[in-house]
C-alpha cells in the first residue's frame, strides 16, 4: 500500500502543474467611436471626466496643458503614476475635465480616472493597476461642521462663569 501512494502522489503533482483554465476571464475593451476610453475619477470633492486614446503622451486638463494647470511637480507626478506602473508612459493622450475641490483633490481625481480608463482600454493591465491601489476610490472627505461646535469636532472654549 505504501508504494502505491508514492505513485499516486506523483500523479497528483503532475496533474496540479497542468493549467486547466485561466483564473479570471478578461474583460472586454470598452472604447467609443473615436477610439477613446472614458472613465470618471473622484477624490475629495473633485470629479474628473477622463478620456484616453493612443498618442504621444500629451495631457490636457480643462483645456490647458498639465504643466500650466498643475504647476506643482508633485501633482504632475501623481497624474503620471498609473502610466508609470503599467509601463505605458508617453503612449496615451489624456483629455480631462475636472470640477470641484482643490488642486490636490483634482490631481487625485484625474489619477483615478486615468487608471480606470487605462483598464478599460487595455483590460490586461487591470491586475497591475489594481495591485497598486489606483482603482480604489479614496473615500476620505472633509467632515461636516456640526451645530453647537466651532468646527467638525472642535468645541467652543468652556467658561465656568
């Protein structure tokens, strides 16, 4: 009986090495008539509508170049992160319109939109972009001010008399 188990275990390991089917089916490529992929990105109070298409890497935000709209280099680095992770830097043109929030929130919204649009254009990149955490919407928003308080949580100064 003991010599049978060795051959059975060997057969079992050979069967485990042969892949039966792919783990998850790939999603379909979602592009419009102009060959663009569209996605919406959100961060804080900012909402970005993003279209990407194959091109030279030009990024236009609200009709202005990214160097003009996002003057701080750190904000431009935030926007380029999805392309750097996917090794697609300089391969896609981005057109984005952003509303609401401040510049930092808008940059995060554009980043979220680019990452989502990139996965719609190339579904094979989804696992790489998702592992980096770019597809998850950062849900942290400013807490609202409550009545009877100075700010959201700060109280007025206590006076005994």
